[in-house]
C-alpha cells in the first residue's frame, strides 16, 4: 500500500493574498528533496495555487501519519520564516497552533490523503484551489461520480455501473454519513447542495472497493474561532480502469460553478480553471482558481505533473467565468454576491448591533394619521 498526501498551508502571500513568493517555493523544494534523501517520502513535488503552498508526497506511512504531518509542519515553519524575512502578507497565516502534537488535525494546514494498492498504471489528478472552501468540490464530485450526463462510464462501464459511496461530513456538528449512490442520490443532494456546512470528504468505488477520491475537509474559521482566510482546498482523484476516466474527472470544470470565497472570503464568484502559470489571484482577490496536476504514480514515484487545465478546451469556461465575475461584481455589497450574514468571514454586524440597537423600535400596527 502507498499513500498519496497533499498537505497545504498559506504561510504568507506575495503580494497581499495573491501568490507564493519564489523563495518560499525554493525552500519547500529543498525540504522535499531532503525528505526524499532520508527516505521519509518516496517522491514529492511542491506546487501552489494563489497564496497556498502544497506538498504533494508519496510514502508508506498511511493517512494522518505523525512523521509525514510533522515534516509538513516543519516545512511550513521554514517557509513562514522566509515570509517574515521578506515582510510578506499574513506570514504563517494558516499555522494556528504554537506546537505540533501528533498530527495536523485542527492545527490549520489542510490535507487530502489517499491510501491504496498501486495498480499497474495509476493515473491521479491533484486539484489545488485558492480563495474558496472544501465545499467547492461538492458539485464536481457529484458530477464525476454520480451524474451519467457527465460520466459516461456510470452507464457503459461494468465496473462503474453499481455506483460509488460518498462520505459526507457535517462541519458544524463534527459528524459523518455515507451515502450509497445512486440509491441515496436525492437524499445526498439535500445535504451537499449546502456546501458551507456539508462537505464530501471521500468517495469509494462500490465494485472495486477502492478509494477513489479524497478532499481536505477542515474549516479554519471553526478551528480558529475568528477570520483567518478561507481554507483553500485540495483534492485527489484516481482515474481509469473502473474509476472515472481523466476526461470525466476534468469535465465538470468546463462549467465554472459558483463558489464561496474571493474577497475577504465573503463573496460568491465563479471557479476559474487555470494553467499553473495563471494560478494566482488578482481581480477582487479572485476569481477563485483551480489547477489540475495530473500524475502517473509508478512504484510510488510521481511521474509528472501534467498541467491539465493548460488547454484551449477550457477557454470557454474561462470566458464564461469572466462574464460571471462581471455580473457578480455589479451587485457590490448585495447578496447573492456578498455571502449571507451567517457565512460572512468578516462582519461589522456585532458592532452595528451595539451602536444602533436603540434606534431599532418595534413596528406597530397603528398607522399615525396626520392631524
Ligand atoms: P479504461 O476503462 O481503460 O479506464 O477506459 C476508459 C477511457 O479511458 C475512455 O476514455
Ligand atoms: P486567503 O485565505 O487565500 O489568504 O484569502 C484571504 C482573503 O481574505 C482574500 O481577500
Ligand atoms: Mg492569505
Ligand atoms: Mg489562499
Ligand atoms: Mg486561506
Ligand atoms: Mg503565479
């Protein structure tokens, strides 16, 4: 068995929240090379989307392994030191704890991990997004693993026809449930259609019994109890041979669906699929972006990546996303561009309630008639 882990954190932005500084990337790459040299990991890559650094690693220790998580923690401390030296924005932003204890759960960094028996050919896609939250994967995961209009294999591949099991977390109550799809589809959609609260954490093939997908499902604001930016998510999806084909996994991103995030983590905007060269945020601290890094995993080695959205086939999605961004922006401070009050990451409401409370008087049924 091998484990593919993506562990990510925002340890400082260059400029503002827009990108990661090259010196931080170089430092993370040095750490990954050292970890390979000492055989802690089999292989590793460093990638970024917006201001978040992702460590993509293969190893034999399984998910939630202390050795791997503490290596990632130390690496993020090292990139934070560089961010401090350069005065970058929000240095150490996602490192919410002072000391490492056991694993990264509840400490700020996000992670998606899949443990599996490597197949003779093992195509995987690592998705990295910035300026949004883990629930942003709900719609694409539904389309990839449950929608026959997206994924032809659900209808015509014997190994996919029985469907997939979705593990969904309730982030507010710290509970989980497994939906057996397609039988439970309508029940599941009632929940995952509310992605601020219900998030698909993983998907399993019912026929093969294999894990097929994993997401980073943490919610920073619930961990920290205050605004600390969005928990810009990552996701791993395995492909082919009884799992969705690479093209079926990419297909949902041809529709730039609307996600929560962008400016101050508090707005709806379309999710823009981009090449690695465009994986930084600009307009209104967005639009939220996603990159897709394709690998063949072989004997634990990461053969790749291929930059899968670096392709004219996604130009239409990008054009549509830009039109949608114009449309949303023109709403300014109005919903549904601005998030509903309970989902705002920044708010002046408690201060306003204190200051204006006495000016709010009961609405009486009596109409005052002029004398
Ligand atoms: P596999 O069953 O070999 O994965 O074939 C599916 C495919 O690649 C069609 O696009
Ligand atoms: P990040 O979570 O990417 O740091 O974004 C913070 C923000 O508020 C952007 O406007
Ligand atoms: Mg940031
Ligand atoms: Mg970010
Ligand atoms: Mg963030
Ligand atoms: Mg860039």
